[in-house]
């Protein structure tokens, strides 16, 4: 992602749910330090630290963690990270109860990750200043009740979380129905993303793809049929 200075994808391979998966958290540079977008499951922190070292940073440079949603492959490693880092935790207000332990994860099997307090509850339209330009919080519910994506309007980059995926037959596709409790809302969220000016997309599952608004609009039209 060299065309997006200050924004770094951190692809890592981890064990989750009894299998090996590749996930893509991201780091965004700000004047205050680093913003981490999603953590990964339990056991992912060492891999994140290795990535940061290669970029000239340390874990302790992270001052803010933004969770796109509460699923274990995104938030399970948060408690382990906070044992090593004093960071603010932010997620959408509809995700906060699942992260903090007030509610059990929707897709959990009873063996949840350690709960963590949420310091900052996000809402659609919140803007966070970064060295990669303003980062806008876009509410994209469906895959999870308060799922958010992050949009950088100055570089037309979308960090999609699980609102879109790039690890299937298509270079960019909509959320996976098997893991998406509310497909109707998820489809409408794809439609909301299609209204943005996007040239490239970073998916948590599948990584960076040089596709944007045109393909997202196609996905929306296909899914609403």
C-alpha cells in the first residue's frame, strides 16, 4: 500500500477455529502515535509486534485500537495486547457490549475471548485525523450489529473490515452469508459503500485489492436481486 503513506496493512497467518487463516489488520500513523485497526485472535500480538518492528515502530507506539466489530478473529487478542500497551479502545456503540462482556458474542460457541472495557463508543460519521488524511467511520451493520468500515477520502481508500471480502473466487465480493447474521442489512451497507468514491479496498479477509466503487456497486446490485 505504498500509494497510501501513513497506512500499512499487516497480513498475518494465525490459528483460529481449528484452522490456519490469513487476516489483515492495519496500522494508521497519526501525530499522537499509531492507530491499530483490529487486533486478530488470541495469539496474534507477537506477529503484530514483528510487523511494527519492520516499520520502525513498537507495540507501545499504539495509542488507539479501533475494532471494526466484536468477532473473535478481530477482537480476541485485544486483552493480550492491552497487557503490553496502554491504549484507548474504540468500537461502535452497538458492538461495545459484546467486547466488554455484557453480552456474549453473537457467533460465539460459549468459549469467548477475555472481555475488555471499551473507552470510546463510535458512531457513523466520526472523523479521526491521521497522517494518511482524515479517517471517517462508516457504519456498515449486518455482518455484526455495529460493524464499521474506515474510509480515507483523500486517497479514496476503504478499509472494509468484513463488510467486503477478497479471499474468494472474485477479487472483491460481499460479506459471506454463512458468517453474516443479517444479510439484508449487510447488503444495504454495501450499497452505502457504493455511494463513496473508492479506488482501492483493504479487506480483513483477503487483503488489499485495486478495486473500488464500480465493483462494490456491482456487488450491491447482485446481492439485492
